[in-house]
């Protein structure tokens, strides 16, 4: 990782899971089992965090898959899961209990417009009128060819007109403010991971979330939970015509004034806390947008909740899952006909590695796990 922000902001709230103690207003100890997140703020709802289930063991799942947020589609009883593997997308088809029950296929993003060393995704949008699929993919430029570290992360978009069988690149949509040529990469040889591009549809716009690296002279800072937007109809029309995917602008200082390519961003995470490889969703039960992501400490990352009424002002950043394992690459999956929309109960999938801190490679022992999250009335809230 590059810059790490180890501070915690709890906004005067406290969170308690069964089996955990409180010290100086913060939860401590090794939880990780089922529990209800509660606070003293009110008693409108609570979040029941189910026990961890191993869905795909390290031996059963494709190597390094999922290496990011999964795009999940539903057709009848069949689910399709598309996510990054070792530098290319991999599609699995099956059920929520066994994502690869019907097989696994390696995919490729054809006609890449940039010289990426890695390009794979990712979150999927399906156009209801044409059936066209749009993929947001994570791309990397390796600072030194043949060595994957350090790398410079970007986000791009690709389209599929045949249900996800083939993909054509539409080009980059979001890059960090700090350029690849800056001394952060060339002299200091640091890595910057922009994330996976989890997205919301807010009104007529796509909101795509990422981490930004801001350059101010010779100083660098991370903007956690930055966002860029583009008009859905413009993106879809451009993609149908095979053109670059719309005009993306970053949110900065209260307005959408900065270009998606190289512009500045304002951090939206409360207190600019870490929001690492998280996912976002509209939760119909709450009538709010929600975010679940990995965060401090590193490498035994915990998982965190945040919520928003408008996709811009995020509050109630609180720790949900606490254990000694490395937890990463979060995907929320709803149980309705639209997996991207969550409700009273939904699944949280992520990669879990117990040996990452020791080995430095999560793929050697990583498993795909999930937890069932249920919103319950009267048990308190995480806000």
C-alpha cells in the first residue's frame, strides 16, 4: 500500500458486538462472529452480522479470484459473477451458495486503448433497453515493466453486446490527480491503488467511487471515498457507438468541476478514514446509499459501514467485522431480482486470508467467504 491513515473517527458513537469489550470508547478484542451493531444514538434499526461462511476454498476457486469487486447478474435462478483474476476478467456461473457451479471462463478486454499491464473488472451495469453490459475495470501501469510493484492505478470502462461473452475497451474514465511521471512513483517508487470503481446510479448519473492521490507541490495525500460522475444516457449512448464512455467529472470543493482524468477530488469518507476496495449499494429498506469497505488496521483489515442520503455526504463510519484475518475485495449482493440493490437482508462477500501478513501474498491461502447481513428494528443502529 501507499499512504495509510491509521486514525479512527467515530463521531461520538460506540459500537458493540457480543464478545467484545470497550476501551476508551472504542471496541477492542477479537470478534468476527455473529453480532448486532448497536449505538446509543437511537433504536430505529440494528445490523445483525451473520457468521462467516466459506463459499469457495483456496483449492476450488480460480487463482487470485476475485481480485476485486465482483459484478453480479441474475437471470432466473442463475447468477453470473464477473471479477478480476490474474490481470484479466474471469466469469463464474452458478448460485449464491456456489458461484462456479456451472463453470468458470477466462475473459479478455479486447482492443485496449492504453498500454496497461493489468486490466480487469469488475462492477457491471446492464442497460435495460438494449441489454448491453458495461464493466468498470481496474487497470495498472507498472512503473517498472516486468515488476508488478510499484504500480499506478486507473479505472476504465468496457462494453459487451453479447451478454458478457466478449468485451471491448472504451478507454480510461478516472485517473489519480498525481500523474505517473511524478516523483511519488518514479523516485520514491510508491504504489497507488485507485480501487475497484464501485458505482451507484443517483438520479440520472453514474457515481463511481475510488481513492485519489492528490499532488500539492512535493506533498501527496490520499482522498478516501472520492467520486466522479457522468450522465447515464451519455455513457450508454457513447458505449453503443463504441466511443469513449462519456464525460466524467470529479467532485471537488462542493461542485463537479474537475475532470475524471487527472482532476482533483474531495475526500467524502468521514474524517478521510480509509475506504479500501469497498462496494456501494442503494438499500431499499433504509432508503439510503450504503458503503462497506476494508479499513485499518493493516494487514489485519477490519470491515466498515457508512451511509448516505445523497451519495456525497457519508456518515456513521463504524467497524462491522473484527478479527485477526486479512479481509479485502468486498462485494454486496442483494437477494432480490436486482443483486445490486440491497434490502432488509443481503450478503457480504469478500476475500479472507489468514496468512497474508506472514507470506505477503493473499492468494496463497485466500478463500471466498460471505456473511448474511440483516437489518433489524429496535436493536439499535450503527449511527
